[in-house]
């Protein structure tokens, strides 16, 4: 490391010590954020298999849910089987639940021992298979509480009560309004897939009630111990930094004293040398063990002392000459190595402090605790059982196995693609129109915050970028995959047969400068001049045909709720489902576009078929009509089935 001047070294030492002290203060005074009550556990447990008929599902939260909370239970065939819900009596949890949340860059633990059940009645169990339980509430701090758990039933079907009808209502508008106040329709966990989307910083659960243990928000015994050690170390650091100065002052004082003492009378031989200009030599102890003695000319009025000894053991003789006579470490050695040792010392102190602080946060109690599993997970799981976080406002809705992450969005709901620029990234097409029926080379660039074309994209679903084309009447759907040139220009052949207005979406994950993935959906208008004849939106139907296949849509889309949609593909004239093949890494892809503003939802499926169908998790952001486009592949050919979803 390059040696700093002594004054600069002292300034650097002071700044490093100040930074260390500041970190102590900041870490020791972190203020917990407000809490919200997440799901602690459920009965049946998420991912469990039950063989006996159940009449109710208990969802146990860390605080009491609102009176207008909304719950749905979806059967394997897509029909709802929930029959109302009630509050259960608070009870002591089998094991304390510890939740972690991020506060000023530090994970803070909160521990709970009391659970607040919401008991959802089941009208019947119409079939064996996977049942999905979804919930929506708003916590005491205003954060939305939403998510989904699943269980598998392997027993015999049970009959529905006489004259019972599946519920079809939507959540109360006041509940939806309260959930949207934070501008995040998906701040809680949901189900999803193993889509290889690069995660950003995790979004840990936030606690709901006052802590029940001593480590809930304090620094902790080990944390304060680390603070004390750090303070003592800083004091020692200043003392150590001043030591070379004291050594140097002592050496200079010794020189002045020696210069003032009467010198011995030189011999005749010595006089002769001085007369001829030769300097007598003085032997200086070697700076290191095993080094030869260095000779230094005696100081004369015209000739100050200059080192004449060679380098010893790789060390300049100048440094050896500066060594104290007692053989201790030299001031020159400190000058060369002090900056490195100082940096290592401060770095080690910071790491030690952070480690002690973290241990102090965890606490010293010996009681067994249970780390709360986010909704959509099972204890101790990875992959499908890993912690989930709903994509917040970028049009990507993921399910089990994705892992905790967030997505920057362009609005207060999850319908994206309504703007051409998000988070400093802008979609810039070369042309904004083309002739009807003609094939054009559609070209565009994604420009970053620096005004330069972006060239680093993550591969998601086997492609670095997905381009979706939809008409303003929700017709003319196309799913294309452009190719990128070295200069960041994307291009793809595009043919549009009908005149009218269209929306072109670029769905991609850009790799930022720090190597993280930033998923975005950008949209731009595209015009095809001519006599525009808008097609009416078809009415909702549970089935549609495409080629030789009949596709059935089952599920009950609910505003603000994460609920399952299942799509089953049957081969006309053949028994059983069609042999679906993986397309772009999955058994199917679902794009949902909202009527009016053409808000875009790219909904990803479960990684495997569920009960022989492709299962998606959809969070409808608002009332209105939607068009859902389902892409699937059989025998190497891609087909698209379209459905209308009416949530008006």
C-alpha cells in the first residue's frame, strides 16, 4: 500500500475511527418500523395432505384480522367452497413465532406467543385434489395482508348442503381501498412458481404486535458488549497511532543531545582522513536479525550522514539506519506498514461490531422458537416451500418457489405496461406505425437512465425479452421474441392485418450496474392506419377451442385477492388431457390485459401440472373486464386460447 504522509495518515485514522463510532451509534439506535400481522400458521398446514374430510380451515395470524376481511377456498375444479368465516378464540401458539423484518439495513426479530384464528367454513369437498385458501385483510398499521395456502385432500367427496350456492361476491370496497393506500397491491406473500427471476433485496415479514421477549427491539447483551469493546478499541487505536510520533521525537532528542556532547579527540589517522575529505564510519546495528551491520558516514559540516550500506533482506539501509539501538521495530517500518495495519484493524473492528450486534439482536433466551413461515410456504422448505413475496406492481405475478423479492412498478396496482418509461428506463421504437397486412421490421431500443441503450438483460422463461402485441379492442394478440444487435437495437418481423390502435409491450429483466435483476414491463402505442372496425369483446365463457383442442378455464378471479386459475387442455376426439409440452420453460403462459387502459398482467404458472391442469395465481388489481391469453404447446406447435374475465 502506498505510504501516506504522516499528517494524512493521522487524518485517515481519525476519519476511520469516526466512521466506526458512527456505525456504533446508528446500529445501536435503530428504530423498529411499524408492524403488521402476518399469517403464523394454518390448520391444515400449508402443503399438508389430509385424508379425512374437514369442515373448516383455520388461519392463525399474529393479530386479529379486520371484520371485513375476505377469504376464499377454491376446490380442484375451480369452484369456491367457502361458506363464511368467524373469529376464533385467541390461543397460545404451540411454539413462539419469531418474525424478522428489515430496519435500517438490519434484520430485527419480533417474537409472538399468541395467535388469532380466522375460521373459514367449508360447505363441502367436491373432489380429491389441491384446495387453495386465499385471504385479504389490512393490518393495524395499514399494510395489506394477503396470501394463499394450499392443502391436498385425498379422501372421498362430500355433498354440498341443500340449496347451497358457491359465493360470487367481491371484497368490500372499503377493504380494497384500505389495502391500496400503501400503493402496493402485493406487500404480502403469495403462491407462485420457480421462475428464474433475479431477486432484489428480500422483503421480510413485518411483525404485528408488541414484542414478547427482551430482544424485540433492543441492542441485546452481546450487542452492548460489542459497543464497549469497539469504544475501547478506538481509544487504543488513537494511542497506537500516536506511538510512532513519540518514538520519532525521542530519536530526534537523542541526536541533539549527542551533537551537543564533546567528541573524543580524533587520532592522527582520523585527522588525515578528514583532511583528505574521507569520512569516518560508524557502525549501526542491523534492523533485522541476520542482517549485516550498516556503515554510516559521520556527520561533518559539509557532508551530512548518508547511508552507504546495501539493502539488507529486501529492506533499504535507510530504514535500517533509522532503527533504534535497542532493536525494537523501527519508525520507518511503521511508516511503510502502518496504513495497511490500520485499515485491517478498523475493518476487523467493524466486522466484530456487526457480528456482536447481530447476536445481541437475536437474544440470549433458551426457549425454542418457530420462525414464521410466510403464506404459501411449509416449515423448513426450499424451492416450492421457500418464502414468497408478491411482485409489487410490475405485472409479474409469481407463485411458490420464487423466493422473496419485489418488482418496481409504474402504478398503484399490478397492471403495468401503461407507460413508456419506468424507473429511468424508456422504450424507444424506431417507427410508431405500419401499413395493414404488411410485414415490417419492428425495431426499438431500451434506453437507460444515462441515455444509452441497455444491452445487459437476464434470461427469463428462456428469452431475454418478450414482446406482446394487443389491439385496443383486446384482439390481435401476438407473443414475439425479438433479437438484439450489439448496439442494443431489438428487431422482429411484425405483421398486423387489421387497422386500428395497438399496444406493444416489452417484458424483460434488465441487469443493473450492481448485477441485480430489475424486471420491467414498458408499453408504447402503435398505429395501423385504415378503416378501424373494433371487434366487440366476447362474453365470458368457461371453454373455448383453438385448433383441435378444447381449453377450459376454472377459477373465481377476485379483486385484490390472490386466487388460482386452472386451465385444462383436452384433445377433441381423444380421451383425457392433451400431452402438453414445456414452452419457454413452463407448461403454459398467461397474459391478462385490462380493458380501457390496456393494463398488463403477465401471470406465471406453477412449475408442474396440478391435478392434470396448468395452474396460475392471479391477483386482479381492480374492477373491469379483462382478456386472458393462454399460450401452450403440443407436438412442437404453440396455440393460444383467449378468455374474457368480467369483474365489472
